[in-house]
């Protein structure tokens, strides 16, 4: 059990505010990044994060059934973002199938030389651009958020076998582009997301 899950159990047990704060601190960046990657605005992401954590705090007595807090937060966050958009957008129906999924690549922490940073960032962005928005989202949820295929299927409104194929095809595309350096490239991407 990771620290966030331990804090979750403690928060549910006795309403420990420090545990709640720890959950927020350990989750807010990944939620925000996921929302931005989905194409939502800064304000929409912050509003949705505030809403889900307020709901989480208020409804803690009803949430003992949650086994995977990370999945629950991501799913609640995505649903809240869609609710915010639907409320403001009357004309076009919104689904996650017509939203882009763009990941911001950041290499500044890994490399000291600007020239290397720029080269590596362009290379990673080029390879990620070969993937569809859905492939990028599935890979992000699988390897950055550590969700299992069933959870990703729920998040993306797909069958779990379809998610497996989507991730497999994405990795095949990356493998073809990187050839012999696939493992190095994949490890690098895990650090960059």
C-alpha cells in the first residue's frame, strides 16, 4: 500500500486533516497535468480539482468502498471537467473521443545543456505525435498513472481488451520509430511525463 492509500485509510478512519492534505498534495499535480493534457483550461482544471476535493471531504463517510484512490480521483476529476464544459457549452455534445490529448514534454530537470534539452524534447514530441490522442491518453494512464486496463477502460469508455490493443499499438509505433533504442526511449518518456 502506497503512502497516499495509507493516508486515505487514515482519513476515512478518523477524518485526519493532515492525511487529507497529504492526499491533496500528492494528487493535485497529476490531476492538473491530466486535465491540461485533455485540453481543458487552467481555470477549469483548478475548479474541478477544488470541487472533487470538497466533495471528497464532505462525503468521506460514504466513500469507504473506494479501494483505488488514484483511479477514483482521476475518474471524478474527468467527470467534473466534463460537467463544467457541458454547463458552459450548449451547442456541441462533448465526449472524450473528440478531445485532444497533448502531453507537455519537460526535460529541463534531466539535462543540463540547453542544446541537448532542445534536441531531446523535439525527438520525444515527434515520436509522441505519431500516436493518436487516444493512444497518448491510454499510455499516459497506464504508465504515468499506473492504472490497470480495466480502470483505463472505464476512464476512456472502452472495453479493456480494446485498451490493451490501443496501448500495444502505441508501443509498437514507438518501437518502430526508435528501433534499437526503444527501451532507453521508453524509460526516458516515463521520466518526462
